[in-house]
C-alpha cells in the first residue's frame, strides 16, 4: 500500500538467517542493536580509516583488510530486498507529482504486461495515453528523482528477458539486484561504529564475500606480503 510522500527512510529489519550467527540492523547506516559480538571483533579486525572514500581499512591479525563499502552495502540491500520481495512486504511512497514517461511501442507493450508485477514490488506505474505512462509511487528506498531512470533500467531487463511474467523468482532476483544498486547511498564520512555496523550486516548475509554482481566485498593483504613489498 502506498504512503504519502516523505524523505528517504530506512527499511524495516531483515529477518535473521539461520545460517548466520549475526543479526543485522534496520538500516545499512545504523549500528546493530544486538548484544551479539560484532564479527569484526570476533575476527580481530580493528578499524583504521577510509581510503579514497570507497574503501574501509581494518587491521587484522594476519594483515590488513580492505573492504569495498559499496559492494558490501549492495550485498546487504540485495538480500534484504530479496526477503521483502518474497513475502510481498514492499513499502512505497506516493509522489506529490507523478513522473511522466514516454516509451516506444515495444517498451510500452513489455511494461503493460508487467505493471502488476512492478506494483507488487513497490513501483506503481499507470497508463496515460498511447505509449505514455506516469510513475505514481516508488519504493521508500528510491529517490523520486531516480524514478524514471530506474523504470527504464527495468524495461532494459525486460527487453533482455531477465524480467518476465513466467520466472517469478528469477525476475525478483534481477529486480533486487538492480534495486540494490539504486538503494545504496554512501555517507561521506565513516566512523568506527558505522564501519563495524557494516561488517556486522555484511557477515549476517548468506554470501558476504561477493556483491550481487559477483565482485569481491573485501580482501586481505597478508603481513608476509607487506613485508615482501617492503623487502623486509
């Protein structure tokens, strides 16, 4: 059900997985509200700082860990959205001003066939004449200014056959993968509590070592490799 327009709000907490000993918090940017020991501390990671804005650095017992913040956030969002899509609990916000979109005939036909699918996943689009549509509501994690681009990206997946009306589970996964990219908005600064929260959320995921696109979320430079580089 749509809600009146409001600024970005965090998603509700993801359900904890039986395959992970760690629980995640409600938002990728807030500290987990749990007494379970943070996995970073269990692994002996100590937060150092960020490098080039995108990477979090940790001192580890075996060397130095570099964590890709964007890849990590995408993995957290992807699995959270997968769970929400599966149970049909996707909160949306109604736009004050509907976003008009003009499409070609093929794209229009593809979209019309999947309007109900999109509606169930938080994106409400209405027909507004021949090859014209209006985006009337978007998921709460999507900025209204990104609505048209998000819809066009979805149509691109439809053209490629990656979102269709027959393979619902695969279509949901593709939509969640695209949505995770759109949902991530990295804070400019990253303190120790936020860094440790991100690690907790990442290692609560079923596949914490890669992003939804298959990129690594982190890697470790061993102490022996550091010594070798410095010829020690």
